[in-house]
């Protein structure tokens, strides 16, 4: 299964001509590309699907989604274990 999951942008940088972000999904941090959201900024919550941020979401909706995904055991299944180096 491949879900779109909300995450909070921690950092943004330029990589090989593309905007990329470190995005936090609960306690898990992963990279995502921002081509579809050129106005996204650090602190925004974005919906990420297969490594691309595809839309903005509000913080309350993101938290509600995390809780539901964790309850049914899908958050870590979709994202893998926490990235220890990327955790704040």
C-alpha cells in the first residue's frame, strides 16, 4: 500500500536544480521534493506521496492523521523505522 502522509517541513534546500525538504512525519524524518508546491516554506504541513509534496494541509488535520495511522500500525509500515540522524 502506498499512502499520502502529512508531514511538517523542517528544512528546505536546493538539490540538483530541485527544491527538496526534510519532512517530519511524527517521529520519522524523510526527504521530499517540492516541485508541486513552489510556495511551501519551513513549518508548513504538506501531504507527501512517493517522495513528492503534493498539497498543503493544516497542522490539526496532520496530527489527526498521524494518530489514526499509528493506531492501525500503518505509519511505520509506510515510512519504515525512524531516521535517527534526522530526528530533532
